[in-house]
């Protein structure tokens, strides 16, 4: 069963393993925890640039 991201435990969201737990599970430590690289955790948003030739 695949959990949606909002149903996952906060620690499990940042892990690359597939043994995800629900958010109601109390996890004090996980021996198999493997953090995701920082690049995969950030959501990139396009910068808004001012339009050329637009007067103020």
C-alpha cells in the first residue's frame, strides 16, 4: 500500500527507503534511515522577472 505524502510520518518523508510509516506512528529512531539528497527535497519555483518595457 502506497501512502500519500500527507499521510506519511515526518521522518519517513525525508527518507529514500520504501518502508514508509503512517503519521500516527511514533518513531524515535530508524536504523535504516537514509536521508534524501538536499536537491530532491527542495521544490524549485521559477522566479518572477519583471517584464521589459512595462512602465511604472
